[in-house]
C-alpha cells in the first residue's frame, strides 16, 4: 500500500513518551530506531523504538544539564554536550558499554549550546558561550580547528546540505558563514539583528539566533528566535523566523505565528516539500507546533502543544520529534501547600508528530 | 446654617477661640479656596479700602458665581477623583470641560458622581467615563468605597478587615458584585470604546483566606439590602440585541443601580463622606481623619454638626455651592490662624484656630504667576512641535525653558504633587520642593523684570514705601508692617549697586516664605 | 570629607560633634528630631550606617548563595568553593566567593508573600503586625530611628535606575521628611545646582530675608508645619553645600574598573562614596531580576553584575576600617522556585530563600540555616522578614523590643512583635 502523502496540515501525534524530568534536547538516530534525549537530570536517555513499547536506558557521564546532542551520520556514535563545557562520545548501540568512548573536558568555557556533525562524518563542530567555534575529529575527539569572530555567545550552528558551508548564529543576531571546503574561511555576515533586543533599562542582551536550518536544496536559510523583547526578566518577545535567500544573503521573508507564545523559536526544521516547521514556548500555558510556507508570513498550519525546545526530523522525512514541557502540577509562584511530597518537578513528554493523514485504523 | 456651624463648633471648643481673621487674611483665604488663586494687588487694596458692611459676604457670592470657581474646583475634584492618574479613555480637556460645565450654576454632587459611576460613554456626558478608567473591577471597588463611602476596604478583599470591626469582606464583595459585569467594548464603526455590562447570572463567590467557608453575595451596599439577581428565560435577559461590535444590553444592569443607590440621600455613608471631604477642603481638617477611615472606632469630632449638615445637604439637593457657601459664611471658617493670646498649642479637632493648608501644586503655580505678574503664561499654548522633555528638565539633559502652560503645570505637579494614584496630601515640605523654588530657572526667570511684571513695576518705583506696599500687596495680599517696610529699605540701601537684583531677592524671599506657601 | 569611622585628627568624634554643635547653634532640628543628649552610646550609634542593595524581582538562590549541586532542582552552573572551608557558592559569584569569610549568608529565609506588588513593600517594611498604618520602608525607618549620620546630609539616599527626585512614599506614616533623596542613575537632581545668575552672596542675602519673613509668620502661630518648611530649606542648602559628593569626575578610574561599568557597578561605587561622606542609609536598587523566563541565561549575565561590585564594596569597607560600622544587606523580595517552568525560568519562591549580610555586628563567614535536600523548604524553622528587621535594628544599636514609633498618640512596634533577632548571624 502506498503511504499517505506528506501533509503538514494533517499533523497528528503518533507517539508519546512521558518522562518525569525536564528534557531540553531530543533527536532521532540516523536510522530512526533510537531517540536520544537529555536535560535536567544529567543523564543521556536512549529509547529504542523498535519494539511495541519503547525500551529505555540511560548513560551516566555528565555532571550537569545536557545542552546539546548530535548523532554521527553513519557510525554508531552519539555526541552529547553540557552546560559546563564537557562533550562525551558514546557508542549508543552497544548496550554493554556505559562509558564514553572519548571525552572533551572543556570544549567551551561554559555552555556548549550547539553541536553538529559534518555530512561526511569526519568532524564534530561545537559552539557556545565562549563564542569560539571548534572542530573535533569524531574518531578521537581531538581539536582540529577553531574559528573566532563572534562577539558573544553562539546559540546555533547548521551545515548546508552539500556540506560546503557552516553557519553560526549568536546572541547579538549575527550569523556568520564559513567555507568548510577551503580551510573554513570566514565568508560573510548575515544580519539577523532583528532577533536581538537590548532595551534602555535592560541589564542583559535578550534573544539571539536560537535556531538555524537550511532547506533541502540549500537555497534558503531560516533563522529562528524572537524580536521586540520587552524585558530581560520575563523575556517576552514575538517569535520570529527570518528566511534568507542563500545566494544573496538578503532576508526574503519574515515569518510570525498566530497562536500563543512569548518566547523564541528554539528549533526549526525544513520538510522535503519546502514547508518549514518550528516550535515555540510560552510561560505556564500551551504553545504550538507551527508550519509555514516560507513566502507567507502567517503559518500554513499549527497545532496546540506544550512548549518545546528542540525539533528533530525522522530520516523518513515524515515524522518530527519534539522534547515538550509537561507540568508536574506545582508550577507558579510560591508553594500552594507546604507539603514536601507534593512538590514535584516538571517533566517532559517526547512527542512524535506524523506529518500525513492519520490512517483510519489508528 | 452658618450660625449653627459656629454654635456647634463653639460648644465643643474647650478653650478660647482665635478671633476672626483680618480682612487681608480673609480675602486671601477665600480667593484660594474658592477660585484657587491669591487676589490681585488691586483686589486686595480695594477690599481693604472698602468700609461697607457685608463686604465679605459679597466677595464670597461673587467668587462662587465666577468662572474661576468652576475652573479651580475642576482641579480640586479631578485630583480628588482621579488622584492624578493619566486615564486615557477620555482626553484631559474633555474631562475638564465636563467637570467645568457641571460646576457652573448649581452643581449637584450626587448627580455628578452618579453620572461617573453609571457612565457608558454614550451621549453628552461621555467624559464622565474617565473615572471608571480601564474598568478594573477590584480597583473600582476599592476606589468607590474609599472615595464615596470613606472606607478603605482594600484589606477586606481577602478577609474581614483586621482592625476595623465594621468593615467586612461581604462589604467588599457586595460592592464588587455591582461592578463585575462591567467591561470596555469597542464600537466597530466608531472605533471608540464604551463601557458595557454583561448579563449577571449568579452571585459573586468569595472565601476568606482564614476560613474554608465559601460565601456569596449579590450587589449590596454596606448596610443595605442585597439586590436579587433576576433570572430570565433564555435570550429574554436583554433589552437590545448586540450591534456594531457592542454586546447585547442586559435588562439588569447592576452598575446603573449602584449609581442610583450609592449617590443618594438615602445612603448616609455617601452623604457624610461627601460632607467630610468638602469640609476638609475648606477647613483644612475633616470631621474624621484620615478621610478613608469612616468607622465606629474613629468617630467624627462633631457628630451633631455632621448630622445637621447631612440633613441640610440632602435637603439642598447636594448643591456643592450651597455647602461651600454655608461653610465660608461661618465665623469658624473665617477665624484667624493666629493662636489666641496665651495659647501655644490647640487640639486640631477643636477648630479653635484656622488650620494652615498647603497650597496645591495648581494653587501654588497660579499664585506665583499672579504675584510675580506673569499671568500671561497661563494663556501660552503648546506650539505643537517637539514635546517638552519634562524628565530631562529635572535631570539636566533638557536645558530649555518650557513655554507652554501645560508643560509648566506638569513641572509643578511633578514637583509639588503626589505621585499618580496617591491621594492628595496635606502640606508636606520637602528637600526637592525647597531646591526647586531656590534654583529653578523658570521661577527665577519670572523674577526678572519683563513687560509689566512685578519686578518691572517695582523697578520703576522710587520710594521704598511704595515698593514695600506694592510688593506685599502683590505677593502676600496684605499691606506691609512697619518693620517690614524698614527691612526693605535697609536691604535696598545695602545693595545700591544691584538694585534690580535686590528687588528680585525681595520678591523671591516672600514667594518662598511660609506665609506664601500656606493658605493661612 | 572624612568618614566617621576613620581615625586620627579627623576622628568621628571630632567630625560628628563639631557638625552637631554647628547644627545646634543654627537652631537646627536637623533631619528629623535628632538632637538628644549626646551620651556615649548615642555617639557610637551615630557611626552606624547601612547599605541596602535591592535586586528587585528576586535573585535565584540556586544560582547564587545556595547552589545545592547535584540536587533535583539545581541549575546547570558549577558550584565553586569559597573562602569559608566547605561552603560553596554558584560559579556566578567568583568575586564574592573570595571574600565569603567577610560576610554572612542566611539560607533559610521563609517569608509570606509570593507577589511583587505586595511583596516588595511588605518585605521592605519588615512585614510588621497590621495596625492599619503604612509602615516605613527600612531606609525611612533608619532615617527616623537614627537620624542622619551627618546632619548636613539627608539620612536616606536611594540610588536607582531611571528618574530621581525626592521620593516620599517610602516614609509611610513617618511623613514625607523621612522619604528618600533619589539619585536617578546615581546622579543628583538638577535643582541641587544654583544657577549662575545667583551669586553665593546674593543667595545668602535672600535666604536671610526669607528666614526673617518666616520668623515673623511663626511668631503668632508656633506651628510644626512652619518648622518643617524651614527645615526643608535648611536641608536643601546643606545638601547644596555638599554637592561634591555626587560629582562623577572625582571617581577614581581604578575603582570604576573594579566595580564594573554596568549600572550596579557604578551605583554601588556611588554608594560607597556616599557612605564615606556620611550618609546614614543608602539603598541601591536594581530592577529586572524577575527571571520567570530564561532564568539561566539571564542569571549568567545578571549575577556577575552584582558579584563584582558587592565584593569590591565589602573589600573597600573592610580596608577602610568601616565594615564594623556599616551594615550591608543584599537581598530581594523573595527567592525563585526550585521547579523550572516551561520557559526555563524560575517563578517566585518565598518559602525558602537566601540573602547576604555583612558588617556592623554581623558575624564574618557565618552560613546560617539550611534547606531540605532539594532546596524546597527550610530545614527546621525559617526566618521571616520580621526576624531580619529585628537583627538589623539590633546590630544598629536600636532595641526593637523597647524602641517604638509614636504615631497619633499610639506606640507602634518598629518590627514584628512576634519575631526576634537572628542570633546566629550576630557577633
């Protein structure tokens, strides 16, 4: 039977894994059989999706929150990074191994905010608080090259589909393009400063290029974040995507959302049909999973969903994974009842969204 | 009525009374109280020369009938009701025009307050809706209770008042139930907002933070009967269908009921609170203080007088001018602020001596402009070009001088007034206010001789006596005493090389004196 | 101007009594009614000063004083050792960790109000038993209870971002004269400067005329309003004479570097200058600490902005021998929730939070109180804000059990009747 066609407007939740602690990152493995996720509890969580029920195990190695994950495209390697600059490389398929294959103890001064692996699988690229992009050999974790030029912390990295270009986006709304083929030379700056706000009375810069994504053809680059932040405390802003024409580096369209959100777009994914997916976040309410046709500022479709911090596209191109917020019931100001047992952490729900019409028999 | 006031005040005086104030002090006081400004030098001299009987009564009636009465009481009532909040539903000039119109002829307090509470934004009295602000139900409940019933019920939102037994949580929520259906809606064609009421279908529920019992109430005034919320068959509850973006008009409109029941002669909390507030404005002290603490443990100082005024105010249909006139005619109002001989301190609630009242920011500005002969400033309009940067004026980034009256007024209100949302206070001297009058460029500018202002007039006079007379009449609204004349001529003699500056010093010293700063 | 705590010929006794006598000769009622018989204890009290640093909105205890590494609700930052053996702070406080032995931390604050609008006034008033009056904020309270340390200077100066001016509202029932002189962005209000058109001589001459006019007016009245009015002018003139203490050009560039160029750095350095000049109570306000969203990115950027100047202030006061007389309080209206919300923020948490104290009878290097394992609730009995007020008044030499405010014939407790000083934090 022919599978139903890709259709983001028919999106439905096809799988859900609830977890009692907050997970900020979640990714499908290249074969789609494994989900790796990480967050507040310092463990690397793996779910094997092949059985009826997902099979869970975890890897212990980080001493603080996980901040970023990346799979190797071909080898059984998972790279995980944390808020204190540590990167571990794991053989995630070897159930007998619970230790990292190698470790980089200080890949960044502080938070490693983004990891990507080059399409050829040779290099892991990391970036974060120290504003320096670093290339590491995936086989041994040795530093290979470092790229300097950003003036404040880097939130996001992306490699073009042809593997020739790297882009990096920072807090100040600067996107820098680097030529991977030619000694990783700096090529140009793309201006996403709309995604950065520093109001007169602010104590800090707010916003930043929180997510970057190329379309499949490599002709468009989407940068996600928020604009017009109103304070550095609640940090409320308007979720915004800037779509750049890769050829000339100019902003081609600015995308917005219709639903409720007061936070940045922390993750973007292009689908094979050119539709862009993104997820927003909001304080103490439901936010949404959003889809755009990139030349329409308003969304093509959206689905009400709790706040989520990362989207990952399944290798079949027809499913999205999101690490979503799940309230533990005690959120908000002050303790409702001073009962220690009832003060429960918030959790997560890993949701798989299928991007086609839901078959009648499910 | 004035005689009754005096009889009842005297009966409780408990000590010697100060004599009646002299003509100059009376004239200054009545001008400030009724029209918000000191008398002109000419008015003062004319009044002092006038030896005819009944001249005080004539002045009172002239001032009550004057255009400036409405102007000044627009200031006073606006500050009392809005507490200097910038409420944007209605532009300031429309709101002022509305109050001014209401204050002409025979202003009726209950009608005015009723209009403000019932305001929808429709028709002639659209401006009355400014009082309701954004229609925040809790804020309205608290303001209406405080301003019109003399009860600061804020604490009673969550529990019965902790220290005032008379005030209960049910009082709070009873008032709230009159208001909780009110909201703003925008007319789709006119793009203007109106206050509308939703259909009330059930009572308001509330619970004390101390107890678990759930209680409920319909609209109810403190001490009054609860109004049952009518039930209607489906779709029968409306008088008019929804149109133009405005919702259907329900038959039962509790806020409209509140306007009628609250601002009424049958509601003695309202009547007594109203009298107390006007009495305070004229006499410098209310029958009970603070104004928003009307309860049995804080009884009025003169209960009989208050009862009498209550009956008479209602009988005179809440005529504000009538009430002010009765007070102004009384010897109690016209008493001197000087202590009776031999006394060093009197109990403030005895009214044995006239209370000293601070000038409001508006009174102060207008009086300074009149005293210094710069009254044309009041006619100066904004040029409409760049907005004057008030903040920068205080911090030093704006070194320009404001010319528009509205900007100058803002500077005075910011310096001498209370912050937005805080009730008008009694006289409160402060470091910043002193620094302002000492060093403000604008104030000093007004003391430079220009056109026909006071500095220029004095500069043209030769004799120190004439200078002293004009200076004291213009600034302090009285003739100088002998020692004051002497001081002035000594001062001018001591500074022969800078006569003009010396004259400015003399004006400044009187402007910044306590005598000028107070309504005494 | 020498600081009252310095030694040698410009000793506090000298400076103080000289100014005091000058004040008396002028018939001064000073700032508030301060002139009481000068006994030794009183003189000692006169040296006490306070610097309250207020991080409005609520600094996260997890990202500062009480990191609880490895616990369920700990944030992602490292814990670092401090100069107190065995005690760790968040890595966001490297400077303060170095001087931890000079300060005290209370980790068991447990207060009642989870809202800003009510919590800020409630905390800064010490949350006394409700007696139907508006209690003064701490600065106004100290201004009333101790008066100015230097009669020529206002007792309460408030350094804040944005606008300045004279702000009376914090004085509550004490009345406007106990309000704060607010320095917008640390700068004196423009009206402190006499325009060039008025010479010093002319100013003196016109002031004498004004004073005489007031004396004439008062002679028949004897009203306190008249005295208060005259006082306001005296305050104004005294302050003008000392306006150099607000002068930015006198700031040492090295100090500027050490305190930092961000608002808290500049404002806390200004506070040090004012304390050295003899201002009794200085409040430094910073806003926007209410990190409901993005708490970790914001804490990473905000907390270093208090760390650097706070440690510099403690070091400087210590070096100048002032720390024994100057009480420094660093706090917010509450802490932040252990639980992390949907926008990676922490909400308001009055149930268990931390604050820092130093100087003036506060123990050095004391870590007082603890939370349960996860930092949710206090382990044992927590301290309410009333306890902190008892502590503050006690170390300033004011007995909160005996000293009362007089208000409309009533005696009102200066701090919550059922609270008491936190002995563990006191020397």
